C-alpha cells in the first residue's frame, strides 16, 4: 500500500511541476525564463530535502497526534 501511495504522490508532484513549467513558459519572456525555471526547480528540491527532515523531527520530538 505504501508503494502505491508513493506512486500516486509522485504522479501528483510531476503534474504540479509540469504545470509550473507551463505557466512560466507561457507567461514569461524568453530571456527571463532560465532564472525562473531554476527557481521552480530549486524550490522543489528544497521541498524534497526539508520534507523528510520536518517529518522526522515531528515524529521524534512530538507525539503522533501531530501527524494526523
């Protein structure tokens, strides 16, 4: 069940990232796109790093009620 949940979450994340790229590509001039694409990718990578750290801190230093 956890593998299926991770697969669904991955599809959702790829859809969100694809949508962000599409919005940037349609609304920003060509010469300003590379920094904004880098910003979108940087924020997503920051989320990949911070998510498990915050989740681990919540489960280690608080009760399980915070995870509901």
